[in-house]
C-alpha cells in the first residue's frame, strides 16, 4: 500500500480544529521523523512562520528530527522509580539501537517502560521486555465506597455495552431530561468536587464562570497530559473507563454551553489513544455525540489531540498554546481560560479524574459525594503509589485517610527487611515527607501542614537503601530539563539548584544553605507558573529531612 503524499496529509488536517499536532504526527508516523522538507510544507499551509514552527517542534521531546534516529529508536524511562529498577542499565543495553532517555512515562507500577514508535514494552533487560499486561486499579482493602473506581473492574467496562450495563450515560440522560444547565452546575458545586489535576479549584465554580462568560463558541478540554513523575492514574481511567471521561465532558459541555471539546493526550500513552478513539466512535454511533444528542437540542463533538512530550503542557495555558499550534509557553494570567481559553474563547479545562467523577455525581445527589470523605473535605482521591512498597498501583482513597493506612494496610508496607525512608507528595512537585511527618492524613490541609501538598496524588516511596541526595538531584535535574525557559527565575533557578546538589556553591555550609534558601524563595515568589513555584520543594525538603546527607555530599 502506498504511503499518503505530502499534500494529501496537509489537506486531511488543514481544515480540522487544532490541526498542527495531528499534522505533525501524520508526517512523523509516515516518515519516522520530521524532515526540514515537511516543516517547510506545513508552515505556509497553516500560516505559521517557519522559524516559529522549528522552535515549537524542537521543544517537544518525542518528535524525531534525524533520519538516522527515527521514532522507532527506543526511548527508555529513567524517571525516579524506573531509575531504581534498572532504567539506566536498560538504556545502556539498548544504546546500539540508538536508545535515548525519556522522563517518567507514566508506568511507575510497571517499570521499566520503553517506547518504540507506537509500541510500549516493559522490562528490566532487552531479553525480558514484553507488552505490559492490563493493570486494573488496586483492590480497596479498606472496604471504602469508591466513586471513579466503583464499576471500573467490571468486565468490558471500556466498551459502550459494558459501560451502559453498569449505569453509564445515566448521568447525562438525567441532566438532559430533568435539569437545566444551571441546575447541573449547582449540583456539581454542592457536591464539593474540585479539580483533581493538582490545583483543586472547585469544578462547579469553573463551569459557572465559563457559562457566564461572553463569547462563542465555548469549549471543554480534558487535560490527559499527566506528565508529573509518579502519576499514572489518568492512564488507568482512560484504558478501562473511557466512556466515563466522554460522559463527563458531555455533562460539562451541557452545563457550560460548549459545542466542541478536545482530549489532550500525552504522547507516552499510544494504547490509550486507540481505546479512546474506539469509545468515541461508539458514542457517535449511539447518539451520545454529534447533533441532537439523545433527541435533544444539545450538540457536542470531541477531538483527540496527542501531545509530543513536554511536561509543561500539563499546565493548562501551555496546553492551550500547544493545541493552537503555538510554542507551548504558559500564558500570563489574567485573563484566565474560563474567559479567554482556546482561540480566545471561554474554555473549561478539567483533568481526567475530575471528569470521570462527574457522571457518578450526576447519577446521585450531592450529599453522596460529600459523604465519601472521612473529614470535612468531600469525596475521594486517586493515589498513584509506586516505588519501594509491596503492592504499588492506583488506589481510590477517601480524603482524610491516614497515609500510614495506605502505605502499610492497603499497600503492604515496605519490602521485607526494609523501612520507609521518605515518600514524595504530588509526584515530585510536593517534595518529600519523612520521619514523623509521614503520620499525616491524605487531604490538602493535612499535607500542607507538613510543608507539602497532595496535588495530583502521585506518591513515590523510597526505603532505607536509597541515596536521597541522588534522588533529589535526579528530581531537580528533571525540572531543569522541563523548564520551558520563558521566565528566568525558573530557567536559572532550576539550573542553580542542580549545580548546588552537584557540589557547587559556597564552601561554607551556612552560606551554602542561605544561597539555596534564597534561590528557592525567589523561584516560588516570582516564577510565571507552577513548575517554577513547585520545583524548589524537593530540594528544600531534602535539606530539611536529610541534613547528614547534605553535609556529606556537598
């Protein structure tokens, strides 16, 4: 079969919404890399200055630019957990194939992942690499009622038939048949649902702002670009419950008045894209997407746009710029996406976990979701737990559950003969908790009282074998690598902190500590987005909890 010609690819995508990423992927898939010739064709076709297009393409990690090292060359995860399970050794073993390192690939529960084109393999050595087995959410040994994971373990839940058998699309049906858009927003607001991507902004308040904003069309965007090391919760929802995300987007669209939506999917999840595409096709065929949904006057379309590997695109305004074909820098705020989002129009950007909770909430009354939490905070949180524990995986926990209960009772505690030395919060962004501070409840007030935050819910555990200085250096080097470079506090600060952990800085201990503290303070106060504000936490917490390792390694 002949490959599509240049102009055929361009015409296929030029008239579509948010065309740049799919067009780049089309050439990338056809040729194995993005040639200068391809970029010179794409730039005028989409009205993008060639220099800007070059800058944008080279910003992403996974677009191959060299015909001698195409997208089929292995990319090996060397993230915090995979590094401890042989990631660097596997990278060396695959060097003869042109292997390159990649940051955390969202499979901390199945180390070590390797990408080859659209194929994902896992294993500690070339001889043992195999396709990852389906990994459902971890069992709930506490017997607590779940929200998002309540039916996800049901066979065939990922199909439309299986989803409908377990209550799927009942929330949308109720919204369209019984509720006005204002009533849906009020229902979600009263439930207490807040953003689960890290920011924790009340979902109903965001939807109200979009609904009230002037300007048409309006959009709903699902942020499925979970690039935070140690976070892999969105993947399990997308793989085993894709229709829940679609239904959540539909309800959000009905509430806000949106006519179109995008799922911005991280590059490292090629299988998830296949599953999502099939689910969207099923939804269109059944009348849940498109025109006059369920014989109503409601219309909504969903498009998938695959990223290309850039941590910063998890920040909602950088994601918007990426969708629009611009360099994915974060935007200055205000204005906010709720009034000036995609193409300058009102836009609700919600995380996968947030959207997947919405159908369950719409099927019930707000008090049901409120009462799932153990304390004053409503609902549940999915925790991606990995590292040195016996049973890593995704756990849906009630807010207020003690961290110790999750680590020891649910996940089996540390490996035999070992003790837990530290655990990260919010992936890497919340830094470490250690010692007595591990005695904390899993909710934002509890975790923030220890100087950290829960965020997206990634927790990586490190036992007493681990060199915490090396772990910290790897973490801050990751932030330095992923800094978009737009603002100098983050661009320079992450580099300076990396140098300080390499032994740089003043020889005098007090001066060294003062300098590190000053760099961290400046970054937190003046960085343009959350990356620069959060990055110092891993260094600050290392200094706080492990002074002996600091003194011995400076």
